């Protein structure tokens, strides 16, 4: 004897699901609203840059007692969240971060999500944002997250390699300009005893050379000796790295803090623009591997 359920399942299983589905959909008078959705495929053969930026991080950094002008915990957390994004999206060939922003560059020929702009922006942004919250405690320890941070995101297309290089150079130059300003501003306050207003007035209309000179002559600080991570921001690249423990090579996302404006960087890492195979990156023998790398190597 067949039970009612068995008979109905038999009946259901014998009708192709597509027929059931389309019959149901065709009956809906609401179906037409689908036509309001717009096509958002990004132009082919262009570099896709997705840039995210923290919402009102002026307030967020204050509320969470970020050190001024640079907080290593905040920088490391941004880099970790970005590494998570780059690890999930294999078509990201280079990422660049500074302050509360990160740019992710997807290969010109990527066909991920059919190059749909909204899919890319929302997936990358939400994965970055959730990772930022997920890894918060690893870096900020007892400094508790007081409210959920948010990031905006945009997609920009660059048709030529030169445009892409100029884009990344623009962001790195921005990092340098802001860092020189902030370093001088906070030195005037913390070591020079000036008020915020006085420091602002002193720096008004000054050039880079003036700030370098002021730091050196008044406070004995050589700006060139400031940490590279503050001056250059962070570049993430996918490379093969030797695991010192297992002596095996592993594809790893590595953070670099070097100049990307000059040709040298692009010659050294030619696989970024030429879309070549992952190349080997050799750390100097006495170099302490960054935490982000050790983590990926399970050391
Ligand atoms: P937005 O992006 O229009 O929503 O507004 P904000 O306030 O996020 O402005 P934005 O993105 O131009 O500037 C980033 C802010 O984040 C800026 O006020 C400085 C702060 N910030 C980022 N990194 C650090 C850090 O390491 N230490 C401190 N003290 N502040 C930081
Ligand atoms: Mg912001
Ligand atoms: Mg910003």
C-alpha cells in the first residue's frame, strides 16, 4: 500500500521541476517587476578597482582611542580584513590600503560574477566589514568594539595599465601627504606643546619641504626614518613563499610597505600587469616574517 505522501511524492517527482516552476511563475502577476532591475555588467577588458572606505572614521577612531597619528592595531586589522578578501577573491592581483581605506584590483580579464558591479562591491565590502569585526579582538584586545563600523564602496574602471598605475600612485601619494602632515601636526602638539589650533595655523600653507625641515630643526626628527608602513601604506600581493618550518613553498598573501610609484616595483612584480603565474618572493634570511604571513603558513 502506498501512503498518501508516497503517492504525492511520486506524482511530484515525475513532473520536471522546471515545468512546475515556470507554471507557477507565469501565473504571478507580479513577475513584471523583475524588468525594473538594471544590467550592471562592468566594461570588459578594464582593470576593476573596488575601493572601500570607513564611514566617519574620524569619530570611530576617537571612540576607540586610536593612537595618533597612526595606530598599528588599526592598520594591522585593516590589513588582515583585506587579506581575507584577497584570499577569497583569487582574481584580485594587488590590493593597497592606507588610513581607513582599501583598494582591491581585479584582473582585466576577470569574469567573476559576470563582472556585475553591484555583486562585486557588495560582496567585497561585506566580507571586508565582517572580517574587520571578526578579527577586532585579535588586535584591539581589551579595547572593546563599541558600535558596528560601516564602510562605503565604489567600483572604478581603468582601461590602461598606465591609468591603473596612476590610480595606485595617487592613493600612495595621498598616504604620504597625509602622514607627513599628521606626523608634523601631532609632534607640534605632543612635543612642542602647541594647541590643535596653533599647530593648524603653523602648518597652514606649508609645503612638504617646510614640514620636513620643521620636524628636523625643531624636534630632531628625520621624517625619512619614520616607519615605512606609515609613509607608504600597505601593498598586498599573492606570492609563493618558503615555509621555513616545512621547507615547502606556499602561495601566500604578503604585505609590502614600499614605493609603488616608480618603475622598479612594477619590474620586480611584473606578473601583476602581465597577468602571469604567481612568482616566488624571497624574504631575507634574518628577516622576521610578518604576523600576517606566519598566520597563513600556520607557524
Ligand atoms: P567619511 O569617509 O567621509 O565617512 O569620513 P571619515 O571621517 O572616515 O574621513 P576620511 O575617510 O577622509 O578619514 C579617515 C579618518 O580616520 C581620519 O579622521 C583619521 C582616521 N584614522 C584612520 N587611521 C587612523 C589611525 O591610525 N589613527 C588615528 N588616530 N586616526 C585614524
Ligand atoms: Mg572614511
Ligand atoms: Mg578615508
